[in-house]
C-alpha cells in the first residue's frame, strides 16, 4: 500500500523566499522546489496526476477564475509541472522515496496571470 510522503522543506516554510521578485508584466517564470521526505515513503506510480490536481486546487483556493481558465479552457495551458526528479526507486505500482534525499519539482508559469499567481503563492506557501 502506498503511503503519502511527509515532506520537510529545505527552508523555513513560513518565510517567503528572498530574491524572488519580478516585474508585474513578467510572462514567463520557472521555479524549482526542493523537497525532502521526512521518512522513506511510497508514491502511487501515476502520482503526477495528483501533483497536477494539487496545483490546480491551490490556484482554485485563491483565484477561482484563473483556476477555471486553466482547468476548463480550451486553449493550451499556461503552466507546466514536472514529476519529481531524484532517486525514485521503481516498484510494480509505486515509487519509493528515500528519506535522506532531495527531490526536485519544477513549475513554470507561461502567462502573466499565472506568473502573478505564482508570485502571490510564493509569499504564502501552502
């Protein structure tokens, strides 16, 4: 059975990252989040769908109109998210994450509204 990882941030989660200020008309931003599981954990193999849903859920909590556009809009989506990069040990239906390793997650904003949302999100990380 897969268990949810208990993540520990690389830095204090309550403080916004320093130096991440960009002009309000910026239309392209790429972010890298470094995550470390508190203990060895397992992820269900199609976990990337969960990351996608989590991301859209975060957008919905603070900007329902942007969420609707990103989720329901017929145009190309104005963001990218990656799977986790790092030592994912494959199993039959899950990946094992090691508690002493850093995993990276990439998020890219590809439009001014998404980039502005990311800027606000970074000031109050979930």
